[in-house]
C-alpha cells in the first residue's frame, strides 16, 4: 500500500512538473539551502528531495546539481523503491511548513497522541492546529542545525514568529510519527562582543562514533561546572585554545565566559542551574536541556555544544522564562 501511494505521488509530481516551466537544473553555491532553492522554483523541499534522491534535505554541498524534473528513465528506478523520510527530515518539514500553505507535514504528527510542552499551546493535534490558525502573515521558520538521537530530533531554528526569534525544537517519534514536542524560544539579539550571532557558526555533523563519549562529557560539564559540583574542572571540559561563543552577552574564550558570569554575580543575578533534564546528541553536537534561575526568574536553559578532540569548542543557547502555572495552556510541564 505504501509503495502504491508513493508511486502515485511521484506520478502526480511528474504531471505537475510537465505543466510548469522550471529551469532544468541548478548548481549549488556556498551558503545555499534546499528550502530556498525549492521556494524560488515554486516547489516543496520534499519534491526536490525525492527527485534528487537527497536523504537529508539539510545537507547539500557546493557544486551539487539540483534537478527540477525526474530524469528520463528514472521513474522505473523510483517505482522500485520505498522512499522513506528520516525522522529529522519529517521534523524539519513540520517546522518549515509554518506560515506556508503546505499542510502535508501535518501527517507526520500522530493525531491520537501529541504531547505538547510549549506551555502557551494546548495539548494534542488540535492545539497545534489552533496555533497555526493564529500565526500572523509573514510567519516563517528556517532550520539551521538538526541532530537525531534515537527517537528524538533536535533542531536549532530561526523564525519570524510574532517577531524575529531563535529557538530549539525537540520532537519525539514513535513508529515514524511525532508524539511529543518541547521547545525554547528567545528574541533575536545583536552579535556578541566577538561578532558572532545566535545562529552562525559550524553546522556539519562529524565524529558519529564519538556520540556517547561527547554526551557524557557535556553531562559532566553541566553537573560539575554549570550546577557547581566542581567548577574548578572547567578546563577539563572546555578548550583553552578555542571557545567560540554565540550568546549575545558573552565574548569568545574562557576569559569572556568568566567575565560575563562575574558581572551577573556582582549584579546579584547569578545564573543558577538546578537540574539537568536531558542530554541529546549526534556526533560532535550535543544539546543539554536544564532548569534554573536567571535574572531572578524561573527559566529553561537549552545549551548546544560543538565538541572537538574531547573538548567543548563552540556554544549556542536560548534561555526562556517559564510562566506561572496558572497561565499554562496544557498540564504537561516544560520538561
């Protein structure tokens, strides 16, 4: 049945392509992303991924040829395969469909079980639908980084979502469908003292064989340094040679981090981590989801780290205040 549906979709795709005048192909340039190429040519990311047999739409490279039509003779090859999207591809498709007329990705959400941890959104697929209905004109979302860890997908995203935002989305999958969602959103702020933004920096995943080691190292860093069990061990976790910082208020290097933390302490508003709820990672990228206090408020910390040779060398984060319980739209909690 699945193979028949996929074949039907491909045939419909070919028919639609025959009636629209697209350029035959496009040569990928540095900085290009597939969603922009698709949008510029009136197509969806899924269409281009199927036509070009791209397994991960978030990873295209300069010099790669993107075709806008199924090549002659390729249909038979496509017919003989079940083209499965990865969980990461599905999660990205859901996020990047926000603000568009593309409703296909909603099928990736389990209609009978969708546990929502965004406390401003009602539980279930109904809550997701209500959110989509109130999105203002001009809403869009763009994925920058995505990592997959078992049944979990973590995305680092840029949004125009009631204003410019940066954030993280985490989806949990069961049997290929999304059944649970967490997120942390913040305002876009100016570059930090070293000139880095909240979204620039490395994106390529490597060192897949080191995933578990890197996750353990980040867990140790959160426990020892951020939660204060042994802060003197910081150089065991963070590189003293290269530490690129993307928090707008913190400069690069350990000196920059130390100066920022000291300023907060002197102002009587120290950044306090009280509990780590989750560590997820893929290769050289690891995300820690924690809880604590910042600027006097109860907050969720989402920290993304890039590791190299057993040390943390790059860091992005989003800190979001957790609203009072009487303002929650669901009862699932932030974590």
